[in-house]
């Protein structure tokens, strides 16, 4: 944003809940998707946050594919936070995961698997 880029923060669960609620309203759905795909920098927080992989629905995968694929194809900056490993992302959906992994510059991947939760200190 310092360089004149527009940015948007979205929480994964809030986003998929909103898209599910408006999925049958073409104008509202298109507006929400456009907001995510056309912004210069998109941060998706807690991607695929769930108790179990079974909790991630096909509709949620479709929403994320639509957003991530567009941003991938158009080389748009996208920042993801997730508790999932690369392997878990591939298990969830290989098409989405492969795009995320191809977009990822390894210099900016922060693995916090062996770091204790600061909230518990």
C-alpha cells in the first residue's frame, strides 16, 4: 500500500460463509468474487481452517479455486496464512495447492510447526 497498491484482508471462514450465503444471488456473488480477484494484494487468513479435512466442502473448494486460479493466472500478489502443510494442502485439493505452491517464493515461507503458541505463554 506504501507504493499505491490496494490491499484486502479476508478471513477464510468468513469469506466462504459469505459466499455460501450469497451464492444464488448472481450480482452479490460476482461483486464479492470481483472484490477478491481484482485487488492488487489479497491476504487470505487461516486458509482451510477446519477441525477436520472432511469439514471442507466442495463449494468452499470451488470458491477458493475461482479466486486463487484467477490470481495465479494474472500474477496477482496473494498472501496466505494457514496451519496446513504443503502436503495437507495437496491432500485437500491438488489444483488449488499446486497453484499456491507455484505462486510461493520459498524465501517468504515461514514454517512455525516447532514454535510454541505465544497465547499459551
